[in-house]
């Protein structure tokens, strides 16, 4: 039985790798075509106009009820930039990112609002492989994961909340949907399908959008300073979140040293 499930897992992993490889080469093709056309999307950074964090958070809160966390963060910012800047934002397929919900189609991996914030920062500032002037795109995303992990969320309360009861705040100590929602459910006692849990996630989404616009505005003003101290690969030699013992207990493994 165990052997069966392992081989099934191996098969799945291999299939995933092949699919991932195919997706990557397809993407390379798309990029080449965009460049050949000289379309407006080929250049980074994309123009940014400062936004109002409060207004953005209200938009994100309401958008959560339409398209959920990750998409709501993207939509709250890009819908405003469509009006203020126009292209290339008008061509950006905002609603293609609904799949970020539930830590990606319900798998509880990274909280969609963190993923959405990273997408926005990278589109506006650029991917770090594009050179030093684009590095703050990844840096703002990195800051967001740490802020999200360490802050009692939600920090934002909408003007007209759909749920009037007080919503508990919890520190997730993790950027993961599963851990963040799980700790909140444990403290509040509300199940996943409750109106309270939904409103909590809508408010967390709005809190992230608020914080992201603060960072983007500072970047636009030239006053942005990287804040995140967590650099997993250089700190501990493996990609990881910071709270090792929450999963490993007191027996934290060290990565192999062989080159
Ligand atoms: C969200 C839970 C979680 C967190 C947090 C976490 N790990 Fe892990 N880690 C795992 C799991 C699950 C495995 C796979 C273990 C296995 O296959 O035995 C793993 C594997 C590893 C491995 C490689 C396999 C091994 O046993 O040597 C290393 C090294 C490791 N973790 C180090 C760390 C360090 C250091 C941290 C903190 C910086 C950390 N982990 C944080 C869940 C976690």
C-alpha cells in the first residue's frame, strides 16, 4: 500500500515537472512574440501613480466578495491605474487570477493576498532578473510576506462591513493560507464556510492592499527602504518560512552541504 502511494506520488511529481517545463517554454514563446510586436507590455517598470491606501483597501474588501483574495488585491490597484494611466493596465487580464483563492484553488499554500501583492509589485517595479532598478519589486513582495506573518490581522476595518460583529485578530507567523486561516478559526471558533471567516479574509485582503499601496507610494517618492530581514536561502540554506519548529518541533534538520 505504502509503496503504491509513493510510486503514485513519484508519477505525479514527474508529470508536474513535465507540465511545468512545457508551460515555461510556452511562456518563452509568448514573450518572444510580445517583443517582436513591440507591444506596450514588454517594458518595465509600468507607470505608477500614487494611490490612496484607504480607498484601495475599500475596493479590495468589496472585490473579495467577487473574486477572492489574490485577485482582489490585483484588481483594487490595477482598476485604479486603468483609469489614471490607461495602457498597459487596460490589457492586463486581472480576473485571470481568481485561482489564487484559498492558497491556490483551495490547497492552502501561500495566502492569495500575498501572491497578489507580489504580482502587483513585480508588474509595477519589474522582476528582479531585469536588473538592479527592478529589485524593489521582489523586495516589496518579500516585505509583504514578513509583515503578513508578524502582524495581528486583519488591521483594516471597512466603512460598511458586511459582518457587523467584531472580527478577531490573529498573528499567523506564516504566509500560508492554511496556517493563517487555521489559527484564526481556532481563536474565533468560526468554521470555514461562516460569514465571519469570509469577512475576516476580505479584511485581511484589504489590509494587504492598504499596506502594499503604502510601500508603492514610498517607492514612487524614492523613500522606500527594504524592511524584510528574512532571507531563507542565505540564512538557513533552504527555501523556508521562519518558524522552523512549528513543523519540525525541536528536531530541525540541517540541509546537506555537498556541492
Ligand atoms: C510549514 C512547515 C515547515 C516549516 C515552517 C519548515 N519546514 Fe522544513 N520541512 C517540512 C517538511 C514537511 C519537510 C519534509 C520532511 C521529510 O520529508 O522528512 C521539510 C524538510 C526540510 C529539510 C530537508 C529534509 C531533511 O529532513 O533534512 C530541511 C533541511 C528543513 N526542512 C529545514 C527547515 C528549516 C531550517 C526551517 C526553518 C527555517 C524549516 N525547515 C521550516 C516542513 C516545514
